[in-house]
C-alpha cells in the first residue's frame, strides 16, 4: 500500500491502536506515520488489513 492509500483508509481509533502496538502516544505514532517510519507503516497496514478482514468476515456471517 502507498502512503495515500493508507491515509484514505485510516479510521477513528487507528492511531490509538498503533500507539499501543508501538508503546508510545497517539501523537507520536501519528508523527511516525508522517515521517514514513517503516515499523509504524507496517503496523498501520496490519491494523487496516485486520479491520477489513474482520468487517468482511462479519458481513459474510450475517447474511
């Protein structure tokens, strides 16, 4: 995923989750994303992908 794709998929709470994963504050996590920090980017991509999988799975079960 490219930075613009990631930015378009960020949702409320993603930076808080990221900050917990990185053991830092949400503001610090956000700054790491702005600086293109590799570890932070990989973690954020994992958050986004996990959320998308969870939503798809739930929708599939509820049909």
